C-alpha cells in the first residue's frame, strides 16, 4: 500500500505522543529501511519537513514557500516583510527563484494553500480556457 509523506508524518507524530523516545527512534529507523527497500528514501525529507511544519503549526507559526523570478531578488525581503505583516502571525518564509517566471509570484502556505499570481500561470489558465471552449 502506498502512503503519502503526510500520512507517514501524522503517524509518527501520533506515535511520539503515545510512546517513549526509544520506540519512536525504532519506528523512524524501520520506516527509513522500508522506504529504502521500496526505492522511496527521498520521501523521508518530505516526512521530516511535514513533522516540523506540524510542530510549528502547534506553536502558531506558518510556513510560506515563496517563488519569484530571479530578477525580483532585490525585492524578496520587502515581499517577505509584507507577507509577514498581512499574516499577523509568526511565519517562516523560504524564498526560491525560478528563471521561467516572467513576472509575479507563487505562494504556498503551510503546504495547503497555493496561489499562482505569475504571468505564466495566468497565460496557462487562459490557454486552458480557450482549449475547453
């Protein structure tokens, strides 16, 4: 059966609340071995990220993944500060740069809400609408 990184992380979080540290360590080691056998060891990075995000969420900290065109690098600090002001909560912003973005930004909040405010995204949406008519 295939489980997502989020499902694995939720299971580990639940276990950590019910079991001792040694049991959690054993479960993590076994999960790593199982994922390696299945050729899915790279999934462990996302599992760890999901666990850290869940812990931060309990503390009231949001995670924002911000993707900008490379030429907007000089504005990234201002954009991050604006997002922080708008959110009215503590946030952790991870900024990435994408040379394929013409203008605009992509924002992913807590791995749940995705906003594509790029010219590329708008052009793709327009293209999709034209092809469905």
